[in-house]
C-alpha cells in the first residue's frame, strides 16, 4: 500500500481538505473519524490548468489562474501539532514518536538519530494510526503476535482446551461487521487496541525501516550530512538551469540556497508549515513508485517557480521570511503544485551529471583550501 492508501482515514486535525463534500459544519463538529483530511472553514474552490514550459527548457506560466484562489492556511507548529489534537492525543503520539525514534536509531547504528527524522515519523503516525487501528478492528491485521506455551501435563491440556473454547466464543462477538457498530463503539475498540498493544509503533517503524533500507532515505542523515548538502548543491544548479532570472536574483543578494533547501529535503518537505498533508502524501507516493528522489527536486523547483513573482520583489531578508513560512498556502495545494512539478523536465541522468559536477567542484575547492597557491 502507498502512503495515501494507508491514509484513507486521516486523523482528526489534518490541515487541508480537497473534498467538496466536507462543509464548515462538518469541520466544526470534529467527527471521530473523517474519511478525508479537512481544514476548518469553507473549502477553497480551485480552478486552473497545468503549468507549461517553453521550448528553451525554461518554465513558463500559462493559464494557471492562481489569482482567483483565496489564500487560506492552517499554519501549524511542526511535528506533532494540529488544532483538533487533545493533550492526551499529543502525549500518546509523543510517546510513540520517542519509541520509534529510539528503535530506529538502534536498528541503524551508523546513522543514529538526526534532526528531521521526527518530522517524517510524526507525519506517518498522524496519517497511519487510525487506519492501522481500524484494520485491527476489521480483523485484517493481528493486534499481537503470541506463541502458545507447551502444556506440562494432561490437566493443562484440558484447561487449554476450555480456554480455547472461550476464545472462540469471544471471537464470534469480535467478528461482527464493523460497519454496523456505532462510531462511539468503533472508537472505543480502537482506543482499547491502541492502549494495550504496540501495533501502531510496529507498523510505523516498519515503514521507516523500509524508507531507510529500500529507498535509501538513511543517506540523508549520514554523519556530516554529506548527501544532504550535495542535494542542496544539485538543487542550486537546477535553479540556474530552470529559473535563471531567480538564480541571478539569489546571487545578487548572496542568498545561499541551502539556507532554506536543507530543511525541505531533510524532512521531505514536511518542514513547510503550510504544506497540506494531502500534498505531502501525493509527493511521497510518486517517490515510492519511481524509487527516485527526482520528484523532490521537481517539487522544490515548482515551489520556487510559483513563488518567483513574489521573491523577485523582496530582498534577502524578505525572501528568507517568505521561503520559511509561505503565507500564500494556495501554492501548496495538491492540484496546483503537483501538476506544475510534473511539467518540469528533470531526469535521473541529468541529476547524476549535475552531482558529478558538484562533487568534482567540491573536491577541487577542498584541495585549493588545503594547498593554497
């Protein structure tokens, strides 16, 4: 399952909804389980078409009607946040977060813990927890893995047989159709499983371990952050190729791309407070399918492209403030950002060539500093 598939039932308090059926009253009622993510208040009605690019490989904007959209954003605190999260929910998520990060550091000792991991684990917890618990209730996933003990004598065999009969009779009650029980009863069963098992921590740890091992996410957190810094230098070169006017503007104010891009790549764009959960999940889906970091470079370039009119009117302080907050959350909507990013031609071969160039330049600079003329 992809991240979006697992997140079919999102926790209360997700940032943005793109489902027209969610109304203000539904958001204010704060239902126990919401089938889509939502933002309290009126849903935006977005219209617009994809971004086009010209023949000279520079991105141009055509009929992307952003001005008709109203900027609305539930700018939350990073990591474990959300207007609808109670204090008990936050404590529960914090405990889970701590356990998963400790297990992850023990599993990958060469990496340990690095800042940025907490954003990713916290997002997975927020997106997956209710789905995991619901699937346990549906009996599609075991709540615990138990191994029966060997009986010591015949009396224990008889006792075990009686216990098994009781368990079977209890299972008849549990296996009733979960869709027929009330929301209160469903939530009570989910809370009970959450309190008496570690199934949520196990699943989220498994997802993170897969990200690290199969999708090479651990490279982003190697000591000295060498890979992460290389990604920022590659991204800087992409800006020069795709957005030369903006690159000149950055150079004029001596703005280091790493000052804002480091947090973007280190948290897989969760660092941006106005980034909707639905957009992040869609980005991750593409990453998991393609098994390439290419989509993150596309997203970063698309964000700068959509923000270019604003950035060109600011100095270095104004640009950094904007790039760290993005008050116009409209640009982060899934139906705006994703189509724009997919129109930007960035290939794996292109990234490899840029990385070789960046690495060679870094080595030459190191030699120059070591052996000055």
